[in-house]
């Protein structure tokens, strides 16, 4: 993802998944402490840079990360994050045959679920449904995220590629 063009505009895949923007908007509207459960399945371990991108997305969404704990096996990572606002995230990344993203948010009086495999976007406790749809790309400057990208690479993989 990161290359030698300092003014290149990049996008983080998770931010641009159809339906995720609506989920993100609901999380920002709620402004409540909660627990995020997240799972990303990728078709190949070579796509592990997506795990780094996803951590960047959640850090940008929830703010300062005050604790990171990583457990990993050959093609499976579990990452526990605690944010300064007391939000907790349990992230699972695994390589396998299928590509999918699943998100569950448990906040005060609110449950949000996003499942890319169901192609239904996300559901809100209480009945509202948001269908998957094409959303405009959300871009960021490479310079703005490069240091954070490398920091997350170190957390997740113990390296600075």
C-alpha cells in the first residue's frame, strides 16, 4: 500500500465497503462507549496489509489507542484494542478460502451488525436495515497515514516493511 509517491491519495478498503459508511455514521452519531467485534477473512495471507488498514480505520473512528494485545498463529490473528474513550475492540483476521467482513457493535441500548457475506449491509436493533450500496471513495493523503501504517505493521506483524 505505501509507496514512494508522497502526495498520492490512497483509500482504506474498509472505509469504502458498500454499507460500511452507513455503519460508521451510526457509530459516530451514537457517541457511546461499547464493544466492537470485528472479523475479516481474506483469500490469501499476502493480503495481510488489509489488517493494518482496518486497524487504522478503527483508530481514526474511535480515537487514541491506549492498549494493544496481539496473538497470532500462521494465518490467524486476534487483536484486542482499548481506546482512550474506554471502547474495546476484538479484531480477528484470518486467511482462508473466502473474503468477508463482519462487524458487531454493542453499545448502550444499541446493537449494530454488518455482514458482507449476507449482502444486506447492516441492521440496527429496533428494525432499521441499511442495504449495501456503492459509496464514493474516501481518500486520504499517503503522508498523513504512513507513520501510523508502519506503527500498526509493527504491532501486528513485528516488522516495519
